C-alpha cells in the first residue's frame, strides 16, 4: 500500500504509543543507578549566608552532595541571543550559574543537589541542608523593573535592562501618528504561561570514557549536545545524547536545564548512572515560562481607513536570567513579522527586555509571533469600534495583496506568497458570519451575551537554514531514513514516509524513520519554529531523488543499458530502449557486491534553504457566549482556515491546528502564572494553574487554503504554531464584541469568569 503527499494517513506511531509501548526517559533504568534531587530556593531574592550540607552527607544512602563550589570548573547555562540595541551596543547577558552561587534570584532556583541510592533518600537528605538567605527586595512586575527604586538583580549592571531593541524610523512614525485622521491606541497584556508537556522533565546520565551519554527528552538531540559540550568543555564526540519518546515540546524541550548538568557531573565523578525525574509542581518552578509582555500599540489611519503608521512598544519580562533563546523571542523572533499581514508604510518597534525575580522566560509555541499578531488584531478591532468602520472591510483594505508579492515586511524580511483576503473570505463563509445575528438573538433569548471575533495571523517559520537526511536501502528493500529534526508529537514518522513513498514510489510501510540519537544523526537543527516539513521534508525528498540518480549507474549495468537511457518510477529502473527492468531492492542488493563498491545503497544530502523563511498565515473566527450574571464564558464555535502551503497530511495538519488553538484558548481564558509582590509563585501546580480541558474547547471547523510557497520544492510553509498565533486574538475580540454594547471595550488575558464578572458589574453600575 502506498500513501503519498496529500492523503490523510493515520499516524503510524500511534498504535505503539496508545497500547503502552512507548519508551519515555523515565521508563529507562540502569543497574546500579543513583538518583538526584535538587534543593530549590524558597526565596525570590537574597544573598546566601549559610549553605551547610554536612548533615545531608551523613544521611542514609547519600553518595554525594553538590553545591556551586563543586561546579566551578563548568561554564554557566548559555544564551545564544546575541542582540544589539539601536546604538550598536550588545545586550547585557548575565552569567547564569548551574547552581546558585552567592545570590538567589528567583523562587525555584537550584541551589544544591543530593545524589542517593533512592529518590526518597535524596529527598530526605535535602531536608537536612541548612540554608540561610539574607532577603533582598524582590520585583516580579516587569512594569516596575526599570523604576529607579527597583534594585538591580545582577552585578555589573546599574539597571534591570537587558537590551532596548528598536527597529524602524521613530521620528517618521511620530510625524505620521500626529498627522493621521485617526489615532488609535491599545494597551495589552500578554500573560505569562507555563509550558506543560505531558511528560515532566526526566534525565538519565551514564558515564563513558572521558564523557557521558544522556537520555533526555528534547526537540533535537544535537542541539542539546552542543550546549553540553560548551558547558563541560568537551569534544562533541565525548557526549552522546539520546532522546526517546517525548511527550510534547512547546519550546521548553529546546533548553538544557540545571538538572541535566548536575546529573552529568555526578555521573562522571561517581562513575555511576544518575537519574532525575521531576514532578509536576517542580516543573512549574524550574521549566522556562512563556510570553509575559506588556505592550502599547498605536496606529495612525487616514480618513479612508488606510494604515499610515504603527508603533509597538513592549516591555518583555525575561525573568531572572536569559534563557537559551532569551531576548531573541520578543525582539527578533516576533519582530520578523511585526505589522503582520497589513500594508503599513511606517512601523517603529521598540522592546525593552527586563530582568525580574521570576523564572526565566524562553521560547513557547510561536515564540514572539503570537504576541506580534495579537497586537495588530486588537488594534484593528479597536480602530473599527472607535471609528465605526467595519472590522472586516478595514482588514481587507489594509491587507498585503497578492499583486504586492514579494513584499518586504517592516523588519526587512520578504514574504513571497499569501492570499489573505481570500483566506478571510473562506473563514467568513465557513463560520456563517452572515448568520451571526440569528445566533446572537438565540443566545439573548437564553439570557446570554454572544460575540464574534476574527484573529488573522502570519508567522515566520523555518528555524535553522540547514537540515540533513540520510537514506539507506537494505537488501530486503526496507528503507531507513536518518533525519536531524525530532518528532515530539508531530508525526514525522508518518509525514516523512509519505514524502519518500511518493518520491520513490515505494510502500509506505517499508520506510523507517530514525531520529534523536547523536551516535546515528550526524547533523540537524532539531524541531522548532514549524521547520520540519520545509527543512526535514525537503531534505528527505532531495536525498531520495539523489539516491535514485546514483543508483542508476548500478541499474544501467544490471540491465545493460546506457545510464542516460535509464528511467526510474514506482520502485523500478527501466530501459528506454528495451523492456529490461530491475527493482530498487535488486539494485540495493547489487550495490553490496564488490564490483559496485561493496556497501549499502545510501545517500546523504544536506539541504540549505538560504536566508529566507516561509510565512504560514490564516484567518480564525471565534464565537463566545457569556453568562452576564456569573461571567462564565464558553467558546461555542470556532473556525480555522490556514494557509500552510501544500498540506502533506490533512489529518495530522488538522491535529496541529487543534493543538495550537487549544493552547491559544487556554492563554485567552484560563492560564496565568501569577507571582505575588515578594516573587512567590502563587500558581505553582495544576490545582492553581488552569489548563484548558475538553469542555473549554468547542468543535473546530478546520480547513486549508493551499497557497504554495514558491521558494521550496514541496511548496510547504509550516502549521505547528498558527493556532497559538490566531486563537488569542479571535477569542478576545469575540469577548469584547459580546460586551461592547455594555461599554466594555478593553479586556486582558486571561479572561477568567471572575474578571469578566467584575467588568460586567462595573459596566452595569
């Protein structure tokens, strides 16, 4: 059976996973392994005045206790965001220690580690560590981080500013804002959220000669190896990273955290395997968080509703340190698509990245692009409401048109394809936009308020510009594909097999995808930024085609035909001149004979896309119902039309939309990482942090508008993050639409029932 591009093939990995056959990091154990647990700071800010581990060392089963002093030979956790401000000065990137040194900067910061024979013994020993901290004032509010009376967190800096990133002509935007017929401003909060993969973080480290092997969930084993090689000053071949089945990524799996580094040090020092498994509440304290921006967006429109200029001013909370992606997310990652799908002559984008006494913030699904899209969609709806223009017409008036392509966005990057007006029309038609009044009246008859909202998005996808695939054909005809991306739920084993099945004309079931082991995968950029289909997929396709070209020389000998007369299709090499033919399997068998080189038929291909990105986009429409007496809100209809270029597998693409929309609805209505004024995390468990459940997600109408990207072989763009880009603005705009007749025109996420009830009560009074 053959499954090619465009078919809704069920995921081939699912039967194993749903029948309990998955192997996650915590499932892996080794004889004689030890267990590690970490002492985490209960304080948000202060100097360590006492750290006595002597009693812990005497507890039963304890093999070692480590503090920062024991790790002085290691580097800190790195940040790869090399940014500069408008004056060309580099961002201030403070040293981030693996274990706290003299100072504590956030609740949950790792201070010491106990290695014991059992996890329970390690936890017991943690209780025996004597810790004293001289408290310092804490700042958890990014809006106060730069106040003169807020104490700087880091030595060597007289403020809590990491970098003030700017792009665009500020003076010209000033003039356009002052001269336009309409000036609209909206103040926004992009609330802090906690990545919560199905699988909590886990690590198993085994010592090996002058290095170690690491089992660890990731978004790319090679990326983690590169970080660890830098931390430990080891050659890459001294570290092996194996990522087994991984229960979700969402950005946090792209980081190397303190536990991995301490476990690796302990494994090499003790000569024993070391295992760490975190619990869910511990992950709330120690996994990078996401979002957390304060933004004011101001737009200038002429009398006809044409955008003249936009200014976006953001304060981005980095937390106490720069994570691996750190200040890159709210600046360059989001800044690539600032202004979104709208034709804006002038844009000034300003981001102040600040430090606070909170968990560091890293990449989270969409990584800056949802925040940028949210600002524009809230601005467009506010402009329509304040001027009386129709919100749909206003968007269409300002869309970048197909005739404008290729179009240079304000950031300087070029978008090559998209039919935004048609995509919006498809969403309006599928959502029955014209029939809304009847549904609104039916809701009113039941005492409920109903609103509708649009969220249009564009995001830049692609990630690192290179990817590699290695294709090998065994004697029995089975094909192994080694690829440098990493699937943590996306279904690469299925989609890559579809691409290669169509490319080679071979059975889908004969293709095996290999990933996530640095001893096998020699090169790769991992999975992030919705890059897999457009990087790994194209590398697989090109490697398959290149292998066929190489194999034609063997086939030509076997069928006694000049190589230029050999054609390949459906797994067969045929002569154009005769009826002679030979199968791919027969060629693979022959390739191992001495006269043909005596080795397996294989091809390695590294794909370099160049400097550009692809730009997935789409229109999402949400309808909500609100109970005005309680503030309870339900998303009752949701329509998504996404342009992700060619759809490799509609079933899997739809699942990616579902996941992104669920995360977006979660941020819009429920999720919020809350710190008090003393820097204590108040929402530190799933009892306090509200994740969306099935009851919060309506049935979704998902469809696709396939506008092929002209710059890659498959015409693909990416689909993993669009839902998270569109859903927040669609749901918030729908909620404001429902409450606008009462005079409520501004709301911040998360729009909890309490927050809505208070807004409604204030409007009524």
